[in-house]
DNA sequence: CTGAAAGCGCTTACAG
DNA sequence: CTGAAAGCGCTTACAG
C-alpha cells in the first residue's frame, strides 16, 4: 500500500532528464542541450522538449550538473561575524542582492570572531565546492590563513582593508571595504581640534576579540592621547552604550569626549547623558561610527563617520563576479567614509 | 609552462576518495566508511586512512555524496522578505545558529514580498535539492502555494501563523511564530481603555504589499474604530517613523493615539513629537511593535509588544530538525508576545 | 542538428 | 572487517 507524501527523510527523486528525453523522443544529450540553453538543436525539438519538461514539472538537478561538469558550482560561501548588527546585515543585503540577481546561490555561515568556528565552517562549506568565498577582513589564525590561501577559488575579504595593506600582491584575496584605522584617526583629529581634555571609548568584545580595534587605534593616534577604554563583554546595542557611558563616566567624571564602537551604542550613551542632565556637547562630546539610520531622528544630530554599507556588499559581489568571469578587477576597492559633523561633538 | 594558481573558473579537482584509498592501500569502500564515520572497519585501517586523508588535505565532496546517496542533502533553503529590518535579521540569526550547529547548511534568498521573485528563487533553490524549505508565513499567489505544496521536503513558515489557522492539517507546513492579529488587537484594546479619541497608524508597504496588515486589522478591531492610516512607500526606519508622524499629525491634528509598524518607526515618531513639544502621552500616545533594543534607552520607555525573535528562529530550526529526524513535532508553535506597558502610552 | 559512450566522486546493496 | 559492481543525474568530448 502507498501513502501520500512521506517525509521519511529519504530522497524523493523527481523527474529526471532521462524521463523527459524519453517522453520527448530525443536523446538525453539533446534534452540536456535545450534545457541548459546551449545551442545545437532545431526549433522543433526545442519546443517539444520544453513542452514535456513543463508538463512534467521538471526541476533540473544542479547537484548532478555540478558533478558532471567542469564549470564549478553557482554556490558562494559567505562567512559573517554576526547577523545581529545593523552594520553587517546591510553589507550582507548588498551582497545577496547582487549575487542572486546573476544566478549565484549564497550559502551563509555566522562564525563570530572565533577562528576555530570559522575554520570548521569554511571546511564544511568547501565540501560543497563553492565557486567563491567571502569572508570578513580581519586578523586570523595561521591555520585559517593557510586554509584561505590554499583554496583554488577566488576569495574576497569585506569590510576591513587595513590588514596587510602593503604586502598585498596582485592575486587573491580581493578586498572591498574601508580603512577603519583611517576613519578612527580622522575622528580623533576632528575632536582633538575642538575639545581639550581626556577622551573615553566604549566598545565591546566577543571571545577576547575587541571589535573595531583598528578604529580605536586610529582614534588614539588622531586624538593624540590614549583614551580611557571600557570594553564590554557583550553585544553592541543601544543599551550597551547607555550602560557603558554610565560606567565610564562615573569612573572618570572628567572625560570630555566619548567615542563609541558604533552609532547605536553612541545613541545609548547620548540618552544616558541627556537623562543625567549632562550637556552635549558642552560638557561631554559624543561620536559614533556607521551613519546608521537612528542618528537622523535625534534632536541633536549625531557626529559620526558614515559608511556606505550596502555599497560594500554590492561592490564585493561585483568584483567577485568579474573575477569569476576572468575580467580584470581591482584587487583592493576602498569605498571610503565620510565624517559627519553633527551636533553632539 | 605552468602558472601558479589560475582562476580561470574551471574546476580545480582536489584530492578524491579514490586517491586516498589508493594511498592507504584499501578499497574506496573502506575509505568511504571510515571517512564518513560509518562502522565496519578495524582501528588499524581507520588510523591508516585518516592519516592519509589528513596528510593529503582531503575535503569530502558533498555534491558527489549527495548524488550517490538516498539520504538527501544537508542544505536548507531559507527565503526571507528582507535582511535590513532588525525584526527579521534576529529571526535569521536564531535559525542559522541552530541549523549550522547540527550540520545543516543554510542557503538564503531575499525575495521581498514579491510572489514572482519568491517563485523564481524557490525554483532555483530547489534545484539544489535542499532537505527542507523555510519561508515567511504570508498570503501568497496560488502558483507559489501550489509549488510549496508539491514539494516533497518539509517546509516551515515562520513569523506569522495567522493565515489559514483553522484549515491546518496534521501535515506540512510547520508553523512557528505568533498571531499578529491578536497582538494588534491587544494593543488596540489597551489603548482604547486609556485614551479616547481618534487613532492613527503609520506603516510601510513594498510593491503594494502593506507590511503588518494583520496587526493593523487587529488593532482596528481592538481599538474599536478604524485608525487614520498613513502607509509609506518606503522601508521601515527611524526616519520613516519621524516623517510619517509629521505627515499624519499635520493632516490630522486631533489624533490622540499613534500606532506604528515597529519600534524603530515608533521611536522616530516619538522623536518628532518631542522635538515639536508635543506631550507624550499627554497629548499623543505612542506605541510600537517588536520590543527592539532601542526602546530600552529612551527616557520615556516605549509602549510596545515584545516578541522573542531569536526564539522564533531557534524553534523553527528545532522543529524542522525533529521533522527531518522523523520525530513527532508540533505542527503549529506559537511563541506568543508580551504587551509592554511603557511610558509613551 | 543529433546521439552513444564514458565519467564526475561518491554511496548503496551485495557478496565474501 | 573488506571489496567489486552498479548507479545517482547530469555533462564532456567525440562521432556522425
């Protein structure tokens, strides 16, 4: 006796090329050619095959196609540090849009800032023989560097282009992003020019990895003195900024400038100050990073560094596609950043 | 003459099972067994094979494995409406975490609220023979409904469980989410109990699809009268809320209550009111939806409906996994919601 | 324009 | 515990 659908986990093999070839009265090769859009068949056979395929509800099997062909898959493996932060989700959105629009399939993994997790994930992703890899530009363990170098498909590093700026060769990886150190430096200079006194910084870390450390280093240089740092062991959020500002200011009441990991945290810090009656920027100047949407609705506009996040994703995809097509492509693409002189600093 | 790496796009075939079998002096079958972790081999051969595999840097080919086996792939196809909204990105995060932790690979696609785009994407994803499908619960075209029903793998609908609540059979799709109509209704009731007068609603639409329409309908019922609606043709954002509040209030100065598509928009609206000196909630009461992080740092806490977004993703993944394992699973999983009685309404 | 043969790298189902 | 045979659903490279 036979049941209706059964979800036993065993593969339900659908209509195959062979079946439609049989039904259409042609060879598998001919059917393959028309279904795949290659050339070498008459209009008549084309119509015949397409009609049958349509009638039978044929869904091509990319797995078999990938195995049978030299061409490589349409899978692009993307390893992200996190999905939760607005900063990254928009980069991914730009990437995904462009990639799927030209027929690639993104496989994504969230690997945090954990070398071991990244290593594991890359290996399991590689088992699907992706045609390209997208990772975040950052310092990584030598095992991971070796893995990425040994890979035969193009890899692009997004977001961060600071690392190894000079020893960049003309080959892989492709880099698309901005110089975070320079962004931090510029903000430091700007604030140093307007305020005297001590600066503070509120950021976060995950598993001993301090996020945005390049910006912090740049800021320190630019401002001209080491800021008092509070690195929370937490995810970036409005609340983390609020809490961090409270802690840092109560420990260092004389701070004149507060720089944050990102805009959301900066807004949290701003809210704290406003609620405590601290004058912004009269008593404390506040700056963020990212140019996130929230900054635009505040009564005192946030001073920040604006980054075109969608563009980073889009450009990363475009450069990858060029590389896959064998077209010339910039090995390093700097999308830059823009200092927004708001009213909080 | 031979070059170093070449990225010509042609597949660089790596070490194969056959090679490691040869090198280890066993048959391909035996090598396959140990590499795949099946049983039926001695410790000695196991060590021998593993050593060779390790030395040669063997990366198994899941594509070939999938084709050769009945077992179905480890690919899970996930179609999302958007990545940009915090509301969804956290659902995805929960899903992704759980799925990859047990060895599944998420393939994601952003299909907006566009039936045609969803249809296209599902078809191309299906060509990779995923072992499951994850989509957003919503009203869809009959073509898409038919496609989803004809599929032989489990499908789960996330986020929204309103549609077709009653005609739910014991089979697919699995549903995980909340009743948005009920959430809107509860908020409407709550506000109607505290404020007299006319309500307004600010939301957005994409391609003629009004987002959160179930909540709006519920709110209308609960409040007891149709709100004045402003549906912007834009993405949800702080600024859209700011702008929407400005427009709606200037056209309807007598509005007593303002309900928003989500918290970010509500905060934008709140900012507008505060900047105009409108007393909250004395003159206008404001409510959002989502329980997003931003609500927690405001000096006047936002009145909203809190939703456990990570949990939706996690539960969706867990139920899917149970189904794939043939274990019993709730066909409908309601994570509920919680009315947060803040200070803005 | 069309097709018969061989192969992609694995696994299943048998047989020892 | 181990292996030789056949097959998964396509495609490549030839030959007509």
